[in-house]
C-alpha cells in the first residue's frame, strides 16, 4: 500500500503557492518560519519539483506549482464540505454557503423567487449564483464538485449526471417594430436572409441553437453570439436584427417599448430546465434540502404562469 502524505501538508501547499513567500505562508497557517520551510522541503521531495523558484528577490511558481495551486484550492474546499457534512440539516440555523451555476436567463426567471424561499427557510445561510460556463462550475464526472448544482436545459450539457426536472419554456423571436418581420413573421425558408443574434448557455460550447438547426438539416449564420440572454433586447432595439429568446424571460423583464415578440420561425423544440449536480452531493442532507427547495420553487413558477389574471 502506498503511504499517504500528511494531509496537513495540503494546507501548507495551498498557502505557500498562494503567498509565494515562506514567512507569509507560515503566518497564514499559524506555524513558525522554520516549520514552513521544512514543509516546503517535504513537498518538494514528494512532488520531485521545486514548486517555488527564486527569481531575483522574489519567488515564482514552477509550471507544476501553478497547476497544483489551482487543484489545492478545489481540494481544500471539498474537504471543508466533507467535514461540514452532518446526518441532519437545520436550515433555520445553518450558516452554510450554497452555490448554483446558472445562465442569466435562469437568474432572472427563477432566481428572485428562489432567493425569497431560501431566505425564509435559511436566514443565516448564503446562496451564491455563479455564471454558467466558468470552468469550475461544471459538475461533470471529471470536474471537482465545487458547486452545489447547475441549472440548465436537457440536451445542452450533461448526460448521465443526477438531475431533477424544474420547469419548461418555449422559444420565441424578438424584433423591433420597424423590422418588416414584426408584421410579416418570417418563414423557415427565410432563415438565411435574416440578421441573427443568438444567445447561448455556455460560452465555451458551440451555440446550442446552431446544433439543433444542423440536426434538422437547416442552417443560419449568426451575426453575433452572446452568453447573456438578458442583453439580447439591447442588440435588437432600433435594428433589423432578430433574436431567439425564452418566452418566460420576455415576461420576467421589461422590454423596450419598440420591441415585439413574434413566433420563432423554426421549430426550436421545448426548453426543459433541470437541476444537475455531482454525485458526491447526492446523500448530503443539506444538499437534499436545497434540491427540494429549488424544485418546489420551480413548481410555483409554473402554477403562477397558469393562474389567470384578475
């Protein structure tokens, strides 16, 4: 059996690589400077790398040191979560921080209601919304589970990860009233002649709308692509451009008076939003509470949409 290194060295490794200074790292972790130097020596022997190299009167990270700096922070965060896990979770007294990775669309449509429900049940806890697409926000099998979950539609991101259905939506088109398409909705055969602005959930991937069109044998060339659905109206106002946007988003935010919502000129399919998470969180009591809260809030979203106006 391979001997495991002292886990206290993980804390020292993180401090040394972040501070890049032995004395400051020693002060940060509460040990003497000679003790920190000894830890650095042990770490250098373990990794067979200098980790920190002196350049002039300062230290800089070696390539391996730079790689370990990023990994050490994620491992420390995961260990903090591990030792904070309990068999019971009391939201009323918990000071835990939960992080959800979301597109700005989800933040606008579901976020405010979710935050209201979160504050009622867990007034001392913190809910953090992190932008979808940041490298550390993907709860994939090869990623560090440093977020509690990701809200995204089926078919756009993950396969085989645990998930819960949340709510559905549909795609519509957004045009300015001066655009001829406002009075004469375009047809599928007109796609190539339109000036498109497309939104996407993950800035690191090919826009899902283009993938969906390709699968059906249709093509269009976007003139602009943005990972901000909230910004789409700004690109359409006063122009002949056309955007595809979620209907719920057009109802959740005030649109400029000149904009018109028209049917999407092609079958973009439904939007089936779901909450995804890394399997390591599945049996955590606090995470189970969060999942229930998110799903219940989404159900109320659907009920409110179905309720007739007074």
